[in-house]
C-alpha cells in the first residue's frame, strides 16, 4: 500500500477485548492533516477505548495503529517519543494539582523536550493567552472552575506542538454554563487548521466544527460522513434511533 | 528520697540514655527510609522478580516480631561468622524492620494517586521514571508524611527492645537505675516521661511541617 503523506492518524482493523468483552470490533479509521473528525455514539460503545488505543494507553488486541505513517511502537521509550505528536485531552482534565496553571503547561516542554526554562515559560504564557487564561497563570487547578481547568489542559497538550489532538468528551464533566468557553477554544483550534479527533455528545457543536462525523455503536463504526449528511439524512436505523434519543443541546 | 530528689539525681543519666535512643531511632529510620523506598519501587516494578522479592520482604518483616529479628541479627549472625556490635545490630534490625513498614506506606501512598495522573503524564510523552519523579512522587509525599511520622514514633518506642542486647539506651538505663536504687516505680516512670517527651516533640514538629506543606499549595 502506498504511504499516504496526508494521513496523520490511521487505525486498521483495530479490535480490543477486555477478557470476554469485545469493546472495539474491527475499526478502520484515517484522519487527514487538518481534518476535524467527530466521533459520536452511545456511552459504552468504545469511543474512549479507541482514543486510548491511538496514544498507546491501551494496546489493541489486534489491528494496527499508525501515527504519521509509523506503527505505534511497543517499546516504551519509542512510544513515549511518538506520544509527543499526540495531544490528549481527557474528560476529567487530569491537571497536575501540585503545579500552577503555568507550570502545568510548562511541564511537557521542560521535562520531555528539555526546553530552556525561559522559552518554555514564554510559550506557556502565550498558550494561556490563547485559551484566555493568562491572568490565571499562577493559580493552582483547585482554584479554577472546570471550564478553566479544561482550557489549561488544552494548553498543556498544545505545548508539545502535537500533530493531532485527541479530545475525549472534553465538556462532559462540565456544568452547562461552562461548556461554551471550552467549545470556543476548540473551535479556535479548528479554524487554525489543527487536526483533531474529537469524541463528543455536543451534537450541535459536532455539526458545526467537524469535517466528518463518525457514529459508533457496539465497538463498530456504523456510519460516517459529512455532518449535514449524517445528522440530516442518517442511513442506518441505529443512527436514526440514536439521533432521536439524544436531547439536542442549544446551539453555542 | 522523694521523686524530685530522684529526678535531680538521675535525670542526667536518663538524658544520656535518651540521647542513645535518639541516635538508634534516627539511624534506624534513615536505613528504613532508604531501603523502604527501594522495596516500594520494587513492589511497583514491571519486573516480576523484583515485585516478588518486595512482597516476600514486607510479608516476613511485618509478620515476625522485632525482638526475634533483633536476636537473629545479634545472636544468630555470629554463628555464620558475622559478629556485629550491639549498636550496629540494633540499627540494622530497626532499619530492616521499619523498611518493611515504610515500603508499604509508600506503596499505598503512590497507589492512592489517581491513575489519570500517570496517564496524563505519559500522554505528554514522559517516560515512566519521569512521570514518577515529576508528577507522582510530589503528590504522594504529602500524603506520606502522617503515616511516616507514625512509623517514626513507633520505631522510637520499639527501640526500647534493644535493651535486651545490652545497648545502653533509655530503657536499659531505667533497668540499671532500678536495680541499683531499688526504686523501680520511679525509674520506669522517669523512662516513660523521657519517651513521652520525645514522641511529643516529633508529633509537634511534624504537625508544623504538615501545615507548612499545605500552605505551599
Ligand atoms: N480497562 C477496562 N477493563 C474492562 N472493561 C473496560 C475497560 N475500559 C473500558 N471498558 C469497558 O469497555 C466498554 C467501552 O468503554 P468506553 O470505551 O469507555 O466507551 P465510551 O467511551 O464509548 O463510553 C465499556 O463497557 C467499559 O465498561
Ligand atoms: Mg468515554
């Protein structure tokens, strides 16, 4: 197969089982440079597991994962290197509580990239500015709202200059009034051309921001396509049923 | 001789014994902390013989009396050609013993950190060791302080057992003074007061240290 330079992230026939439980069942997926792909689907359908397979937090039972054309390594040192290309944003933020917002953002460049302290700090300030939290630079995570924490977490991931961002339900743990500020940051990244794979329950946002939407159920990709097609003319009964069931949140 | 006359006569002797107790406890604790960290790292290791050794170690050390361990070191080892002074025997036994407890404290402390922290660190591209050093340990050590202080206090009290291998520490002084004055009540109450003073000082300063660490965020 010829190597496709434009594909940043690729999964081929990715399957994952926990014991008897089949969580992912032959997922084929490719994300191109600059593309924003949204994954939707009922809870328990394997969306988080798929994202975790992409950055090596889970190892697929079978199938292959490629990042920038390279299969994900099983060697811990090489895997660590590859993870620098993948920015991960978790549902529950996972900021480092013993570090300030600024230190959280500096941590990756300092420890992993061995960046000069001054430079790391300048970049961290710039990134906090970008997510609208420059004034919170010296605050510890416990003093920040959920929305602010998630924005710092996004800045922390961006600090590694990843080729692609993986976002696992970045607004699901937030109070409704804090969802907008985080979506706005993600929207900003999309318009800058950042490649993103985003799991979300915000259907209106997915429609607005994504180039392509994937509907997953029971560990399989049921249907995928441009947002208008998938949301307005879903082909599969499973997709139709899911879209009917989700309470549509207000537009941002 | 009333109790105050007794005190004014023997307080100095007891204080010397207390000093030896402090030395023994500090040496034992330092050995215990160093070995305890090593054993806890083995316990968390990906390499199974390390894990296996760590579990065996904590199982044996915590499942047998310190007095037995002390006698094995002091009376048992000479039989295989290793004759140690009472002081060395004492700090080795105390150190090996507290290492078992310290290792369990550290393991529990590290495992109490949300696994999401390790995942977030690894997602940034940190290697396991970097994540431990930069992210996990700095969060764990605050939680470790109270149980480590408990261990410190327990070790100080347990060090009285080394009086049985003719170490002249606080308890031994109590015994000597008791048999020379025929005043066991006064002798052992004085020893108890010295122990109480020392454990109270430890608890007092650890409380201060804990609050200071909290203030720092
Ligand atoms: N480490 C694990 N061990 C066992 N089962 C797991 C594990 N992680 C996820 N699962 C199971 O896999 C299924 C899919 O989970 P997940 O990928 O989190 O789904 P989603 O993100 O779509 O809600 C669920 O049934 C979940 O219980
Ligand atoms: Mg999930």
